């Protein structure tokens, strides 16, 4: 499983997305949309990779 997150406003977020280079807001850091689904089994992962979560300045 992979996890994706973006800081709002993401540089590719758009109110009128073209779904090629712009998208509606998604996977916004700190929201449920950036989390794994609650029923996904994460305790038995064979490998965990993590990145630093960017913080707004």
C-alpha cells in the first residue's frame, strides 16, 4: 500500500481541474483523505517507508 498527501493548497489543485496536470483537492495532509482506509491491515506490512511530512511555513 502507498500513502499520498499534499499540503493545501496543492500546486496542482484546481477548482476546474483538467485531470491531466490539475486535480481537485485530494489526500490533503491532516485530513482523513490522507489516511489509510480503517479496514486496511497495516500491522503485517513487510516494509515500511516514511517521508518527512512537510509543514506549512
